[in-house]
């Protein structure tokens, strides 16, 4: 097994055999699609087909000049921002609890917090349709209590999409925070208490600053997941929520304008990468 | 009335669901400025005592008094005690200076005074000029110093140290041992430290409290603990020893089976069974070969050369004696040779509370 | 510090945690309750309880055949991702070569690209060569997003194998192939199983990429549910969801029993 002990030639052949299947699979499903996507975004509009041909900027022209797509991009950012902020706020107490507890239920409670990951997001979105729908849990309860006469619109708008996405991304946020809380430890809290810090001071001066990297990572993760989501915005929005994900799906499978779908995807990718770059800059600035 | 700065009385800690207490009716006290070592194997309850004094865990019963006042009900952040954690527990997101000033900031001390006191504390532990460093940029020994400065700058009632040297390598450990002793002497702070290392306890502490299974076995000066252990546990836990069971024939004289008459110090009633101990380095080579008090002739079975000393296993009658002889003592015995060992009666310790 | 915690603060903290957990688990709990409703339409609370919706699911040929396809696709993807992942992990963990960094990056890169973007790209590549709406197409697409996971779990297993054990086998006369079959493979089998299960579950639950690739012929269960939900939200879907949840939980519990989940993740 030691590479030095073998002839370099044989070792190379073995290596190639080991790498080839996986690399081909990744090439076909990752490298090629991205290149082809990029190329397709410069093609002239053709319905339901693309196989090379001319180069044009017409799809980008559409995206950049049509105010609708500016609105879509804006909606996407707002949705991503809201979802990221609320997911982090709601996940933080759970993550903090799981990171610090010495309870013997810790394993069970951790499993419970991430168990929703085992459920398809389609199924969980359906759960939220049941809860927030016009005849759903909340509306039925409100009407039974005579608190409202009519239906309170909680779905088919961005509110429903936001709520469902928050819940769907919470397990990711909790996991990201837990792995980012490595520097938290009870001895530091004890040390601070011994030096005269009360509970509030221990939290603001020790726990919060030490958990900040985990919180930021979770926020970034949720934001990038949220701006590329489409199943939940589509189902919860009932066709009335327009974000990049839903528009890409629309152009690709309904309108069948594939170059436009490609251009929107590139736009999403650009948005995605800039957020990551900004995040890394911010993190570096924070550490310095 | 003796000035007892710190008094621990009948302290008990039983964790919920535990069969027996982790700390069982422990009492001791310290005068102002003393350094006490809590010594014992892991799990003996020494750290639990330290954490109860600190206020990090609540005692099941008993009292912890500082200057006569029971502090058991005072929450940890108001107890004003300094603690050096085993892992140092320095705040990784703060500079060294901010770590040291933390306690003063919590006490709302003025900015200029904080600066002054932090500088003084850093000077005290020889970290002058390293205040702006990040914690991660410090070596192990420097982190230790920073942790000490952080707990001393608040002028604590009591300095608590949890296994202070266990995270340092051997050379640094010797250095920090003297250093901590010196800092403690210079500041005059009353200190309690926890350790499982007997050398550390013997060399650093004014007094040692030896613990086993949650109980206090013996408390005394290093010398008392080493030369006059009162229990089997203390005698075997600290240092090496030759142990003999015997029957007291007349005051100060016991008959040991297979060895003969052994004269010892301490008072044991005639006719009672006693346990006696002789430290290997208290046995000396007797060149005269004549019979006398506490002299035993035998065959050298085994020799280990240890540089400064020579460890012999000598068979005398049915007993085996272990003796550490200095290597500069003239002609050294050889394996298989006949020698005579002698020990002064004062060096034969009667273990008072030994299980019969 | 426990004794100094005010009772009220502790109570408030616990209540907050319980509420957050309830929010997190709300859709699953509600879906479970609704699945026993007897009515044709969505309403809450159920008037009476029965297994009627479950019976409807089992009588629905669309769902049953989609379920079968999802199962086949998931199993093939699980096995394929483990095989490819094992080979990739071996080359990365046991060989030094030029371009190793790039291979490492390539394996992690799919984590860094939104699935919907990948979906459009894969659709564009597959359309001209006739792979859209074929088993081969959906399986290849799912392999791309699951191989990074299997590489990760298998690499972790491989790293924990002591190289000296393999060397000892070599010294005692085993051929390299023998060492692989008799020593390395058994030692990394927890990683293989874990990777396979994760790949299966991802493929089985995946909707985003599938929606761009499959159509009538190879529709998977999540895509069928998606399309159904665009028009109706009746309790049948709740019953189907509960079945899916139970399958996922069952698989995970089986793995936990077999090798321990902590090691798997």
C-alpha cells in the first residue's frame, strides 16, 4: 500500500482506476452542467431546447431591464434575510441548551432537534400548509374562538413561505451552531463567575462573544439555502410568491425558456457567491 | 482564640442518585497566609471540596466560614475568591490584559486604577509587557501566569488552585512550583490547592490534607505527613515504606514475626497488635556486624542502581527489607553478599490508626 | 451555579425551549394528526379518526408506482455513491499525487452550489442526449449530489483506521488485495453503511433536482407529492407523509442499532 514501495507506473494506474468513476460522476453532474449552464445563458431564446449555436446577451438583457426580475431579486434577498435572521434567533436557544446541558436526555433532545432533516422538505411544507392554510389549524382555532370572522391569510403569500422556511432550516442552523460552539466551555463561565460576573454578564461577556462565529456560520448557511429555495416558496406561495428559485423553475419547466432559466441561475449563483465573499470578509474583519 | 481565616466544618457533598457521599464530614481550618494542599488520588473528593469553597457547587451540609462568617449562601460571583483552573480557563476572545482586568471591570473599578492594577499584577507574575498578546500566543507557562494574575488582581479572600501544574512539562513544573510559592508568600494570600502529586504537595504547601474516598485521612505539615503517617492510606500513598505487623511486648518494643525485636517511637499499649513503618532511606548500613538494637542481618537479593542511591532488597529472616543507600557510602554491597542494616527507633513509625 | 438560579428564570428558560421544540416539530405532529382524518378535504381538528386516508394511499396507483421507483432509484444511488465514494476516499487517503487539492475541492464543490442551479445545468446537459425522464438520468443526477456525502463519511472511517494494522498484515504475508478485502474493508464498513444510508435518504427525499429531470415516466414520490400539492391538500398526503417519515426514521434507527449514529454522522 505504500506508494514508495511500488513502481510509480503501477501506482499511477491504480490511482487512475480509483479516481475515475467518482470523477466522471462529478464531472457529468457538476462541472459539465455548470459550464453548459453558463453557455446556455448566452444563447438566443429557444423553446424547450438548447444545443449550442449563437451567442447573444438577450437573456441577460431581459433579466436586467425587466423591472419584474429586479423585483424578483429584491424579493429573494428580503426572503433570505428574514428567514436567516429569524431562523438564527429561534435556533440559538436550542443550540445553546444542547451545547451546555449535562442532562442525560441530551442525546435524545439533539436527535429530536435534527430529526426533521430526515423528512422531505415537501412533506414538511405540507405540514405548514395544514397549519397555516385557510381551513388550517390556526384559522380553525381562531374561528372556533370567534376571534375572527373571515379567513386570516397566512398562506399564498410570503409570510407563509417565510415561516415554513424558518422551520425547515432550523435543524441546519442548530447543527451549524453546535459545531461552531467549540470554544464554549463551562469552565470559562465558572471562571467569569468567580471573577464576579453575574449571569447576565457571563452571557454578554463570555457566552455571546464565544458563540458568535457559530451564529454567523448558521446565518450564512440559512441565507444561501433560503435564496435558492423553490419547493417551499412555490407551494406556500401558491404561485403568488416570486423569488429567483420559483422563476427559474417556471422558465425551465413551464415557459420552457431555457436560456432565460440559465441566465437567472447564473444571477442566483452570482448572488450566492457574493454573499459568501462578503461573509468571509466580515469574519476576517471581526477576527482582526 | 486562634485566628482561623478559613474554616471548613463537617462538609458533606452527596450527589443526587449517588450511593455514598463524595465528600464525607470533612473539617479543617487555615490561618491567614497559609498554603494548604488537598492531596489524594483522583476521585477522592478533593476537587469537590475546592469547588464547594469556590461556590461552584452547593454543599449538602456543613459550613464554610471566612473570618467566622458562613459564606455557603453567597452566590459564586459575590464570594470574592480567586481560582486558577486546571485548564487555566483563560477567555480566548480577550487579550491577556483584558483577561486580567475582567474581575476589576465586574467590580466597576475606575479605568486608571484598572490599568495600574493590571500592570502590577502582570509584573508580579513576570508577564510585563505581554498584556496586549492574545491568549493563544502565550506558552503553557505564560498562560498559567496569566491565570494567576487574573485571580490575584481582584485581591481575593482566598486563592484556589485546581491541579495548577498538571498541564505543564516536567521542567516548567519545577519552575512554576517555586514561582507560585514565591508569589503566594509575597502577596500573603491564603491559598488552597488541589493535587494528586505528592512531591508537589510536599514541596509547595505549608500543610497537607490527605484525602481518600471522600474522607480526610490526616492533616499536618509535610514533615508530619511523611514521617508520622497516622493511617495505612497516608503511609502507603506517600513515599515508599517497609511495613511490619507486630505485637507490643513492652512500651516501645514490638515483636515482629520472622524479624525479631523492633524498637519504635510512639505509644502503644502493651500486648496490642501494631503496624510499624520504616522508610527505605532511614535504613543504614552497619559495618560493625555486631548485634544490637534494631539491627538486622541478611542476604542482598536484588540491587537497583539509581545514580544517587542504591536500592537494595535484603532478605532478613522471613522478611524482605527495602533500603535506599547513598552511593557515596564507601564500599557498596553486592548481590548475594551478607550485610547488616540498622535503623534508629525514632525512625520506626507506629501507624496509630492502622486497621489491625 | 444551580442554587443561585432564580426559580422564575429557570422556568421561563424551560418554557422557551419547549415552545421552540414545539415549533420545530409542529408540521410533523400536525401531519400525523391529520393523517387519521376521515374527511375528503383539509380541516382541523379532525371530526373522527380512522385509517381511511392510509387505505386510499395504498389504493392509489400513482403513489404506489412512484414509491417503487423512488425505492429503486434510492437503492441504486446508495450503492453507487458508496462504491464511487470508497474509490475516491481510498485514493485521497492513501495516495499522494499532483492535483489532490483540486480533487478535494471538486468533491466538496457541490456543497457550495445551490441545488436549483445544478438542476438547471443537469437538465440542459441531459436534454440533448435524451437522458431526461430516464432512470439513468435521475440516478446520475442523484449520484452527483450524494457522492460528496459518502466521501466524507468514508474518509472519516478510513482516517480512523490505523495504517500499522494494514502494514502488519502486509508484513505477515498478505497481498495488497488481500489486505484490502480482509483488513481495510471490514474496518471501514461502518462508514460505508452510514454513507450508503445517507445517500439513500437524500435520494429518497430529494425534490429540487428531480423536479427538473423527471416527468411522467420516472417521477419519484417527492415529485408526485409536489405536483399533487399544487392542486390539493387533502389528508391522503398526510397519510403518505407519515409513511415516508416512518420509513426514514426506521432506516435511521436500524443504522443506529447496527453501528451507532454518532459514528455514522
